[in-house]
């Protein structure tokens, strides 16, 4: 049975959350990446940073806890954790540009076989601004992409070469979709993990570049 949109998003967020480690400073992009915060392993301390000037972002609030002054970079209401600090956007981007973010999770429109990312503009569509993605891909120590494997028309989003306006060149480290976990390596795209309900043939048919396989083949995707 095909996964629903929510099930796809949950699977992707759960898998990326397994890459978090105690003490990490993490920036979660707008949209699907924000779901990763719901799956931080129990007992692990991860400090979430928001580009609009907040360090120590907590989970989404209950309706009774909503404070309109507490929002993330996507203008969603959030909560604060003990020790949360606030600062200007200039200080926030100094953290990002200074290499102090251990891991960032971003959505994508396209990623190519060298890890080049396009995620901020579609020609002909209204632009709301490029956001902080260009700084994050340049400054974060590891860049994860969280996205559905193909478009709604079943066209590949993982391409030999991006065709949309670029966010960063050769910046992506890992791609996580509902079908697979793919590492970007100097040799090409390595299919490290395969979802239990996906086949190698299916994933390759929805991926433009030829995927490399690890010795023994891809492992089952963790969740």
C-alpha cells in the first residue's frame, strides 16, 4: 500500500533524527525538516537554532501554550526550553557563517550527483525571498536534504545536473527520501539504505544518475 504524504514525511524525519548526537547545534529548515524535532532520541540533548534569533527552540506548543511572540524562521509558533537565548539576526547568521552549526536539514527542489542544491526558486513562480539556506549550506558542518524522492508527476528530483536556480554548489552530504538514504561521495551517489517497501529497481528508475552500491548492497533503512 502506498504511503500517505504524512507517512512519507514522518519516515524521512525519523531517519534523519537518528543522525543527531548529544550536544549538537542543529538548524531545521522550513517545512518537512522541522518535523525532525519531534523524533529526537529520548534522553538526548540537541540545541535547535532558528535564523530569526533563537537558540533552544522547543517543540510545537499546545493550543493553550501558544505565544505569538515565540516564532521560528518559518513564522510558526514554538516553545522555549530552559536556557533559551535570544539575539539579533546578525548574531544568528554569524553563528551559521562561523561554522558553529553541526548539522542542518533542508528541503530541496533538486539535488544533483555532485551534491549541488536547488531549493529556493522556480522560474515564473512568485518568490518570497531566499531565506537562510545559502548561508546554511556554506556554514553548517553537515547538510542533510529531506525530500520526497520524485515529483508528483514521478519525475526525478535527484538529477545529473540541477536545472533550477542554485542554492549552493557541491554542498549536500546526505539525501533522505521516503525510499532511500543516499550519501554524496566523490565517486558519485551511494545508496546506503533502502526502505523496506522499496526496490533497487524502483529507486534507480526515479533517480537520474546511476546509483553506486556499497559492498553487500544497501542496508534496510533504519527508523
